[in-house]
C-alpha cells in the first residue's frame, strides 16, 4: 500500500506523525518531544523537510498548536458550531497544495470565550467514525481538559478546564509539592478526593489536603492520588452541575489514552455519571483523513 499523506498531530510538548495511505490506513507512526514549545529558534519548515526526508516527499496536513501564534503559522479559528467541512474550508496553506494547517475552533457568547487547537479533529473524527453518537457529550482529559457537545455530528459548544496544568504546577513547588511526586491511581484515596471536591470550594479543599497529610490522616504515598482526585473531581462536578447537566442521564464519552482516561471514568462513576473510554488516536485519524479528502 502506497503512502499518500503525512498527518502530523503537533502539540505543545509532543509531536506525532502518521504516514497514511489514501484510504486512511496507517502505514507507519512515530512520536517525539518536538512539540511547539521545544522548537526554540528551530525552523518549522526545516522540521517538515526532515519528516519528508524520512517518510517521503508527501503532502502534509498538520493540526494542533503548530497552528497557533507560537507555531509555524497562525491558522486562525472557525467559530462553533463547527463541522469537518467548515474546518476543511478554512485550512491555512503554508505551501499551496502541499502543506496545510488545520484551524482551531472558538466560541464566544459575550460572557465566556474559549478556544481549542487539535482537539476538534478528534471530537469531530469520533462522530464521523461512529465511535460516538452524532449527539454526544465528550471529555478530552489532558493538560487543558476539554468538555464538548456534539449535535448532529457538529461541534456546537465546549469548555476548557486547566486541570492537568494545575496539578503539574502544584507538584513543582509550594505547599502541596510534598507528596505529589507519587503515582496517581484509581483507588480509595483518589475517590475520596473526588467526593471531597463535590459542591465546590476547591481552594480550601486543596489546603485541607496538606492539613490532612500533616495530621496523619493520609499516607504520603496516597497524597498524589488524593489531590488528583480533588482536581479531576472538581472539574467533573463543575461540568455536571452546569453546562453538562444533561450528561448525567446520557453519559460521557471520554477521548483519551487508558491511563488518564480511566481516572476520569472513575471520577464520573463516583459522581453518578455513566462514561466510557473512546480511542482518541482512532478518532484523530478519521478526522484528519476526512479533512484531507475534503481538500482534494
């Protein structure tokens, strides 16, 4: 089977390259740490040339933070509601007919503004692939967790929470850093954190995590799981108590790798919301392939 396109999921910290046949079949894939933030003064054009030298002189379609004002070129945003066809119509051509960058998606109702880059390919791709229903509630855990609403296969609304970034920053220094170097896993400590997060007051609950450790109410080895449970629980509870209230009955599709995805499944279960794990890589591949086919 002959390679037809290089699809690049080029995020802030990581980059994943998929060598695809014309029908979307994956012929080869590779991942590295050459994300946008690691580029420094390096040339994006030179990086693209290196990828082509390795995998062939093929058309390239990129998605993610490579299309931000810190990336190769600012690819702009498509306003929600957004579809694969609308996104394809707005791709930014770095080299006409040869190298393109997928735009992000924005929402702004005058009260709350939000943006995403890269996640839109997975969200819309999941529906296009039949991995989720055309009308669905979805969560994409990560550094900046995305909660999204699909209606008739289109991305109609979304909310971003800085859940992963806050956990990472807390572990780098300050009062709560002690203990956050431990392994996070689903268990009694994680679920206790989820329950403690119910009803809000996250900032006070976070200080209480430190107090509980000092007073011997929790082992140091459980601290990371408990604090992670607080943050993920707060994230999930806030959504289920506001714009995602309908998901309590319908359920949430979690687009993620099993490690982080299973923590969100556990938190949603603890909060009484059904959820299931969806293969985010499969969703991305269908989304990016369909965008490319619409460009032909």
